[in-house]
């Protein structure tokens, strides 16, 4: 059984509707419930980037859809950085897992419906980290993520890999690292900025 930090259970879930899931009978009424724990399992770890990517998607979709359920497969995701820059691929995988958007390797659809390809774009000409666009209304929201407003992952990393790292600090590192992630979630409104484009 997987043991994990308890605060994962406190993170708000992302609830979507997925017509493909409904059509194939994968979930009743096509309702998809995605938790932070689901994303951690997909990524294999929890860090500032994984949590930030989850938060950017959560807040972006809330802004775009309001009280409506976001439509999985009906959302275009544009990332400012290219695939080869930094750990952009990690963010892309998190966002793809949630929204269903893929570049050229996802589901091609059937009978002209349910296509997921061409909805995940790298190197977009935007100022923010990511732009989410509803395909049904063409409304967009750009989302920026600034974790250093509340934490500095690099400083925490030094306790495990820095020149002054000790066996004691290395042992304490995992707990410190997840406390950092918890702090990011607790300060979501400080680390996330939204800009709506109509």
C-alpha cells in the first residue's frame, strides 16, 4: 500500500466531463475526478513543478468554466517554453493527463469525434507559463506560476546535495521537500496569477 503525506488528500480535486469516457462506458455520465494523488502517481513524485502544474490547471479551468464542468478533450493547452527547455515535459504531462490534450501522440478520435491530437502546443508566443483555451467558446486564460513568492526549491535542495549537506540534513530532506509542496498549495492565490483573454 502506498504511504504518502496526508495533505495530498486536502488538495482540491479537478472534476471534468469527458464525452469519450461516457461513450466508451469508462465512467458513469463521463465524469472524471482527478486528485493530486492521481497526478503524483502518474508523475512518480511530488515537487514544486508537479504541484504548480496541477494548480495552474485547476485555477485556469476554474476561471474558464466557472460553475460548469470543464470538458476534457475540449481544451487547448499552449506552453510558452519548448519541449526541450528545462522540465517543460513534466508540466505538459500533468496538464495532458488532466485536460486530455496531446500533441501528436494522443487519441486520434473515431468517426470525426473525440480527437485529442494537436491540442498541446509548445513554444507558444505568450507571456505567461501556459494558456488554456475552450474550443467551444474560444475564450482563453493565461496562467503564471511563481513559487518563489513563498518558497525556494533550490535552497531546500541544498540540504540534500549542497556542499554543506550532512547525513542528518539528507535524512530530513524528504519531509522538508513535501512541506514545501504543502506551502505552495496553502498559498495558491499568491503563486498563481490569471489573465483572461476574451
